[in-house]
């Protein structure tokens, strides 16, 4: 199971809705058991089908994590027209087997958010719990 702070959750979903119809992306910061912050990032692909986190945003998130005393624990991105499930491209581009990959489907009126681990091409869904805000 992975938890996410409600304020971080709302910021993540809002960033995805704001970028629609393009795929949005961002970085997850916290601990191995809870995402406390999200850092929206530029999708340098500017695409409705694929994403690449801007390396400058990744560096800024890494510095922010260091300042906050937390870790980079994963990335999120939206799927504008498909389910919240990793695509073959998502699987091949998953850079870290310890990270969480949050997918936000905007296919329906209410966004659907799901969390996964991707290890050596194997996708495993992780239960996601939204918790009340204590840190922000």
C-alpha cells in the first residue's frame, strides 16, 4: 500500500486537468510509504499520447526532496484517453524499480488514479490511500 496526502493528491489531479488534452506529468516526493508532496513537471514531448519529464524539473524536484529531507518516490502522469494502466511505452521507460508510477485517467468525467510498481517489465498494482493533510 502507498498513501498520498490529500493536498498532494488534489494538486496532482489539478495539474493533469490543467494540461488536458496533453499528457501531464510530475514527480512524487515523500517516503516509501507515503507521498507528501508532488512537483508538477513539464512534459517536454507536448503530446496527448506520451510523456517525458523535463530533466530540469527532475533536478529541481531532487533538490526540493533534499531540502525537505524526503526522497523522490516516483512519477505521475495522465492518460488523456485511456485507462489508468501502464502502456507498453510506460513499462519500457520505467527508470526505477523502487519507484511508484501513478496514472491518472481523464477518460471519464471523474479522474481515476491508480498506483503501480514496474519491475523488469512486470506491472503490479499497489493499493492507493488518500490521507488527510498533516504536513502542508
